[in-house]
C-alpha cells in the first residue's frame, strides 16, 4: 500500500505515463467511522499496473488527479465514490460508470461481482466489502480483495460499451456519464435528524424536539470521537426516549437502548438533551413535517386533485411501457419525481412545452426526446 510521499510521487508518474482509461475505486468505513471519507483508493491503468493508496497517510491526492487529466475514469456506481474522492482532490473530467451502463443495457443484476461474472465470465472473490477499512495495517486478504475491484473494470467497461452500442444506447450512456461528471457537490441535507429510523412513530412536536436534541448531541459526540453515530446511540433508543419523554436519569435508564451498560455520565448527557427539549417554548418546537417544495405524496392526489391523479396514472403507464420496450428500469428512463411534478403542475400539452419542462427538471436530451411523446399523450388525453 502506498503510504508516503515518495511512493506516491512514483505512482503519479507511472499513471501519468500510462495509457487508456483508468479504473478507480474507493473503500470507506461506513458503520465504523464518522462520515464517508475514503480509507483506501485503488487504481489500475494500462502501462502503470495497480496501485493501492492510503488516503489517511496521503490525504492530498490532487497531484494524482491532475496527472489523470484527460483520461476517462472507470468507476462502478460512481455517485457513491465521487464525494469521498472529491474530498482528497480527485475528480474526473470524463467517466464511465459500469453499474449505470448495466442498468441502461437492461442487466437484471448490476453489482460488480454479478456484472463481471455475467459479462466477462470471471467470479470475483468477495467477503470483505463490509469490513472496517480504517483498520491499520490493512490485512493482505483485504488488500487483495480491494485490488480485484479494479482488476477487470476496464475490461468490463469495454464489453459494456460494445453492448450499449449494439443496443443503440451508447449516446444515451455518454450523456448520463457527462451529467454525473459535471454535477456539483450535493447540498447539505436540511434537518438531517428527520431521517432518524422510526420517525413515523413520533407525532407530537415536543417529542420531535427530543429527537432533534438527541440526534444533534449524538452527532457532535460521533464527530469528536470519529465513530459511526449508530455506535454512540441507536436510532431506536432516540425514538424510545422521544416517545417516553423521561423526566430524569432513572426513568431514562429504564428505556431500551439506555440500559445497565451505559454509565452514569453518558446517561446524564442524554438526559440533558431531553431536558433541553422539554424546556423549549412552543415557538421553539419543530413542526411535524418538513416543508414540502414539490407535489404531495401520490396517495393523496385522488382527494386533492383527481385530474392530476388521472394524469399521473396515465403517464406512469406510458413510461412503464416505454421502459419495458427499451429494456431498462423506469427510473433510468426518467426520474419518477420529474413525472410527478409535470403531472401535478402540467405545462401546455404540446411537445415544446413538455420538452422545456423536462429539461428544467434536469432530464438529459435523450430522455427528453424519448419521454416527451409519452407525457404529451398523457396530458392531452386528460385535458380532453
């Protein structure tokens, strides 16, 4: 594993001198560490071989990123790895996503192992995908597993490119890859505490405040200790405390998730968070739901706007039929959210208006061309 500046400089030179696409992968420590940072970066390129780089010891890989300028990066499920690669200075100008290519080509299983086996006929060794990649030193079997993830990635890319070309979908895939490469970093999620598992049980505003206070306290502790928040306090325990609104440490300790294994000091910090929520004035309590910027859930359409519900039903049926003919998942043909928005607040039922609406919601040109007739037909039928 590359873990110092001298060895990294040699890798940068070797990969800059290599030829063709470069296979790239990253391993994180989800479930063990705070955040989604990379703990191992794997690369392979013709003429350079394979390199396994330790981004903890070498946290700035911008020089490597610059050395690969102009090269196409081959990743599997690129949107999962690009955020952590961006943090260490690596971002592709052009890429090929083998998972997305598999979806567009209509493969029923698009995991890397399934794709390599189905397309190339090799069986990848598996078994270390969920390990703690922040471990140092990394065991040799883990490193071999990591190296295998980029061993055949370029071969898989070449085979999928031929299959997409055969199906007449290669240009569609290129537009998708360009959109991924050009996408800005995701905006921070608003009120992330609302995604606590089991939140559907929490109804009252005071209880919501307890969830928020416990979640934010847990997040600060997890960040300081660099551990996964779930290892500090479970979501189930947060919801349990919110529902019970314990008045003191003794009552808190009786709840599931706060039992006898938790020390007095820990219990007190959680009770302090609960007490903050209990003491808030009504004006400081969170609202029951997040502010909705788009259409309501489709299940409510029939009551709120029967005509919109009918439009959506017709549009969904048309999109489903088209996706089946093209041999790809519906969500890759067009975002379900885009279809909902267009059906809730429909443009004029003509091609130009629907095309403009689709483009405004981020649909790629190939999607606009294919889906516009379906949506025009749906809007026209319901208008009539």
